C-alpha cells in the first residue's frame, strides 16, 4: 500500500529529476513482482494499475510514475499517468486509485506487453 506520495523532487537511478511545481510524482515500491501483477488493471485501454493508498489523488490528476520492487531502486515501470478512478476504503473494499498509463518509456511498454501476453 502506498502511504507516501512525493510532489516535488525525486532522486532516482542516480539522477535528480526536477519536476514542474504542480506535477505529482507517484513513487511506489511493490513487495514483489506478483504484487505488481495483481495490481495490473487489464480493462483500462493502454493499461493501468490499481494502487492501494489511503492518500488517493483527485480524479483527473496527471502524475509522473516510478514503480519499483521493494528491494530495488531500478524502476520496473516509468512514465506518465492519469487518475481515472478513486475507491474509498470501506468495509467491503480496499481504498486506492486506478492510474491509466500513457507516455511510458520503451522498457515499460515492453514489460507491459510481456505481462499481458504471458500472465493475463
């Protein structure tokens, strides 16, 4: 579950990326690849991910994505996204948000292509 959402400067892969003052960075570390797979939402055109969080962003928010595995600083998915659905936590469901992917880097596109072909 994401409990931290960074909104200004992110150090990643030994470089600092300065982002526009209003750009939001979602930096999520999954425990393992299985957790990442279980979060993938296949019915979002172009791909998307359900991110469990108690700090869901407003619907329509544009975000910069950096998804890693917990023990690695190397991103498994990097690009841009938009919040297309927000789920509030209640007795029947886990809170979080669905992020639709767009403008992913080539490595991320290749990963998603393999993921859909082999696992979903």
